[in-house]
């Protein structure tokens, strides 16, 4: 009898393994399909916006170096690292040159949204360190924040993604701890001080978008309000900061642990179709497929797998389920991305979200999609994470000895 039970148990275990593999295989996407999807989506956008300096007109005119376009170029640079198409590099360089590598509102701005473009300016500088004009204004802007005592700038969580990676990149380039120190001070103020006692829930391991959404504010179903894309911005901020943080940095543990806590909280909130709702805890509050939050979670989890932060066995099925949903259900045959929630700060903003609905800004959703795809591609190709620095421009040699002077707080 015991032998029969052992045989029965073994058969059941084997069956579960086969079933799991079949589910995973059904959701898997080839690296070729992933690249094809990224190229298609990007082609649609570049053809629609051939003029990199064209004013963006929605409810009002805005310059093309605002945060929405900055996020797109983050995604384009990620794509370029995997597919070094000269048209991608040219598109990014023309954008920076059009704006004279400047920021909206100039070098005295402290608004993280205005600093977002600096991430791509810096990445392009890293490709050719002789081109110091690419980094001059963003460095001057961030340096001006180091000589004051003000650390409460990031009072909405989106700002973490817009600005934190800029500080990290400058700290890396100039080997200057003051950038990392100030960045961490500002991050902790957001996490622990803004709102009533910080914008991060130590129980739910998710973030309130800003002070307006901390308790007693509740969603219609009585749950806390955790906006999907807002939490996605935090994921992206921590990933893009960790990429440039020294391996022995005392801040690495904080950022890594927060990411892991967030991932654990996000997995059970994933929809059966692979997406995440705009309201993470209330599926009845404008629930449905949404690209930006989902793509940012895919980006972070896939990066975590590729860099050994989280378990591949545990998280790859989650990532592939979501990525498969993104490319099969939101990507149109012509490259347009549906199910993108436009700008806002909460679930009800920029509604309705649908397959054929065009958001007020198409750029940042694509940036999120390209960031996600870039890490899924690395994962599917079993690539080891490469150098922080993009491939150097053709005909140039990055000046590895180029180090700036340290800027210390007074």
C-alpha cells in the first residue's frame, strides 16, 4: 500500500511540474518577438513625431523636453543598447541639441519633472565624454540643490523616478558621494516624512501618490488608494538608481529591500489577464487593463531577475504573463499602444482607458513599454547585465579620465 501511495504522489508531483511548465511555455515570448514588438511601437512614435522639437499641445502648449518625453527617451536609450540602430541615436541627439541640452525652466528649477530629461542627456554624455555641453546644465541644476538644506522637494512619488536616477548618474560619473547622500536624504524624506508619516505604507509595502491620498482617504471599497503607475514610478526610480550606485554603497540595502517588499505585495494583485489595475487595491474603481503601471512592474521585476535580486523561478511567470498581455492585447498592428492611462495622479484621471483610446500624451507610455521590453529581452536571451554605459558614438572614444570636481554641501 505504501508503495502505491508513493507512486501516486510521485505521479501527482510530476503532473504538477509538467502543468507548470506548460503554463510557463504558453506565456513565454521569444526574444525575437519581444524585439519586434519594441521596434514596431517605437517606429509608430518616431514616424508620428519626426520633429524632435515640435511643441506638444494638449490642454496647453509644452516644450518637448518635459518629463513625458524624457521618459520616452529613457526607453529609447534602453532599446538602442540592445539594437544600436543609428536612427535611434540620431533621434535622441537631435532632441538634446534642439533644446541645447537645457531643462524646462532652466538650471534653477528644483522640480523633478523638469530634471527628468537629464537622465538621457547624461546617458548620451556617457557615450562621448568629450561632449561636456550635454551634461553642463543638468549638472549645474543638481549641484545647486547640494548647497542648500532643503530636502523636501519630492512630495509626490512620481518625482522619485524623474530625479533620483539623475543624482545617481552624477555620483557615478564624478565619483562624488555628495550626490548619493543628498539623493538619499530626499528619498527618505518622501518615504518617511511627507504626508502624515511618509508616503510608504510599512504594512502594505506600497506607496501613496502624495499627501492627498494617505489615510483617512480610502478607495470606494474601503481600501487604501495605491495608484498603479505611481508605484511603478518608484520601482523604476529604484532600479535606475541601483544601476549606478556603487556596489558597496550603504544605501543599496534600503533600495533593494524596498523593491523586494513591493514585488511581494504586487504579485497577488496581478489580474488574471496579466495586467494590474490602475487602483491596486480596488479593482472596481476604474478597473481594467492598463499599460503604464503594468510595464513599469515588468521592467522592475525583470531587472530584478537579471541582476539576481529576486528569484527567477518565482517571478518569471509573473513577468511573462504580464509581458505577453502587453504585446498581445495592447499593441496594435501599426505600433500604437492601447490601454494607456494619460497624465494624472489617481485611478479616475484620464479615463476612459481602452484599446482604441488615445491618451493625451503617447510618449511616456511608450517609454515604459520599451523599458519593460528591454529587460524582458535580456531575460529571455539569458544575458548578463552589461556595463552601465551605452555603446560609444561611432568615431569617438569616451574620455575615461574625465572626472569633474566634487561639489560639497556648505
